[in-house]
C-alpha cells in the first residue's frame, strides 16, 4: 500500500509535440520533460483498488500533496480516515481507528519500485519501461501503457492517463503480478505552489502505538 501511494506525477507547463501523431516513445519523452518541471503539487484524488484473486473493489477518496524529492502527504477522508506521510527519510502510516502509527524507512534507489524513482525525479519513462499506447484514446486524453524492462519488477504494468493538450497526468494505475489493480484519478490540481517542507512533517499523536517496519515498538 505505501509503495503504491508514492506513484503519481502531475504537470501543466506546455510541451510542444509534433503535428503528426506522436509515437509512444516521443509522447513518453514529452511527459517526462513535462513532469521534470514540477517541484510540488496538490490534488483531490479517488483511489480504486481491485484485488487480483477475490476481485473485490474498494473506493476511497481524499487529498494529496507532494514535493520533490520524496515528500508526500496523503489524507484519506472516506470511507475511513487514514494518513500516509513521507518526510523524505521515513514514511508514517496512521489509521486513527486503530490508534497505531507504523514507521518505515524510505526505500533506497536500489530497492524502490521504478514508479517511486519516477516520482523522486530519478527515473525515466523510456529508459525504464517499454512504452505502448492503450486503445482507449479520446480527443481529450490518451493512455500510456508502461511495462518495466527489469524482469524482477514486483508489478506487471503501470498506466498513465494523460490529458491533451498540456500533458497533465490525470490518472495512474498499477497492475500487480496477480492481476490486481490500484487506480488513482486526480482533480483540482495545483502545481508549483512553493509548498513548505513543514507541511510534510508528521507528529505522532499521543496515546497511539508506534510500530517500526521490523515489527518493534
């Protein structure tokens, strides 16, 4: 779950594309350049998760804020309150109903999934993925299907829904090796606001249990 929460990127500065229809690689390069211009952003999101075995679907909503490199705050409002915060060194997962905070280290570049490196500004779409166009393009959007070149990846594909024109990423879906999907859609996006690092600091509430990623208290 925490790894999935690190997967997204949005931007709005214009990037020129050729008049002829762009190849998947050209479009991915333009999206990468576009994303590289974004320092921080915030948005409302809807998260839909469907398990690969049971095929049950969960729909959640909330707000998110990000700042490169590696700062994030996800606040789920419905149906259950949850928070996932990264201060660049540690990730805090807090579910008030459980009165518990789980603290883990931010993964190193060697251990991080490729989408996480993309978010941190260290990945590259055309270098790290085999790129194709999905068949659901419209005049307003197109979808890039990204298959990791690394055969040891822990997921099968990532799909980016790109708004046209402008190349803003308005949707991101990961497909795990069991066929489960985790899909985010984004609205009310605000970019390059100059978000302060203080917005990504997490204060552990009083009276909650604190667990580390090795299981200790």
